[in-house]
C-alpha cells in the first residue's frame, strides 16, 4: 500500500508525490480499498483473504484533521514510525471500508 498526497497548485495542475510505502501484511495480497478515518489519524487497507490492516499515528491527541494530514505528509519517514494492527478474517475478500463519524469504529 502506498500513501500519496495530492496538492492542487493551480486550477489546471495537480501534483502527486510519494510519501511512504506501507507493506505490513499487504505485500502478497491484493488490496481492494484504502481509506483515512474522518479525523485523519488512521489509515485502513482491506483486501483479499479477509485482510484488514489499520495504521495509526502514534501520540495522536488532537482531533484536528489538518494536524493529522500534516503529520502523514511531512513527518513520516518510515513505516516503523506508525503503529499498526492487522485482522485476518477467515471469510471472503474484503472490498471496502466505512468509518463512523467518530473514527473509533469501522465496518468492512
């Protein structure tokens, strides 16, 4: 899973740059969906074989989405900078994720 950022520089041009490659448990599986939580502190990837991986920013105390976005884009240098949790559901492939408004729960 690769995290990228999109910055609009004008009405006609968009700049996309690579931030970080996230590979925990995702290298040998197909990823079907990736979404940030509404508060911006979590990133979840879902995929084949019931894969669900959630990465989080350590030491996150603020509910400020702009602060979280800044940290994802400007302070991370390695996947080791993130905390993560993986869930392997022994069922069908997971195709999408939906976060609740509080960012404390999600459904797949």
